[in-house]
């Protein structure tokens, strides 16, 4: 089984909100785009909430970043035989360098996790290594936008994700 590698973040130096997934899917890796699966709801949700009309990935990414949103993954690389988060071999998982990222993006004040796996790995493997303000950034898990999360339809996911529009809608990290 070969190692898969994630992408650099979509972020501007003045980003205020960070959305974290776990690791790009096979389709995302093939297309070299975050959330490239046609049934993943992240881009339609963000475009709907922020009135973004761009259809091309590069322009959509720029417009999201222009609105203060950064997108990244908790994992830098890992072994994962499929696309599901449950397929990630956590013994092989290496996290991204959040200490450096947050030192360069000092205005990040909220982190929203795109699903349970991203939150779980962050709380277990990233948070204990953070210090200072980075360790106190507010966070909240939102429902996964993946088509594998079939327990909610698009409108239910969109309703839950509306919280990113509101300031302070996170939990203080303990």
C-alpha cells in the first residue's frame, strides 16, 4: 500500500476561519483539488452561504479565501487503501505542521472540522503539541460534507454549516 499526500492549504495571511478535513479522497487526489467528488457538498454549501458563483476550482478557491476562509487537512500524509476516513491507517498518519501554519496565520480564531475523523485526529495528535494562542483557538465539529455521510441530506448539512457565518459559534478548547 503506498503513501498518499495531501495538498497545501487554501489560505491567505489574513484568514480568520479554518475548515479542516482529514485527507483528500481518491478523486480529489486525482484532480489535485480539495473536495473534488461531484457529490461532496462542501463547495456547494460554501458557494451558497457566501454567494459565490464561480464554477472553476481556482476562482472558487480564491473567492472563499477572499472571504477569510482557509481550507486544509489535519493529515499531511498517510496510508489509506480507499477514500473513507475509516480506511486511514492511523499508525502511518503524519499531521500537517499546525504550529507553523498558525504562526503565519495569526488571525485564525475558529476551526471547523469537516466531520468526526478530522476532529478526532486534531484533538489527539495536533492540539497537545500546540502552545500559546494556537492552543486556545475555538473549534467546532460540523457534519461531514462527504457523500458517505448519508444520514443527512444537502439541506440539513447546509443548515448545520450556516454556523460558520456567525462569529463565536465554537467551543473553547479545554
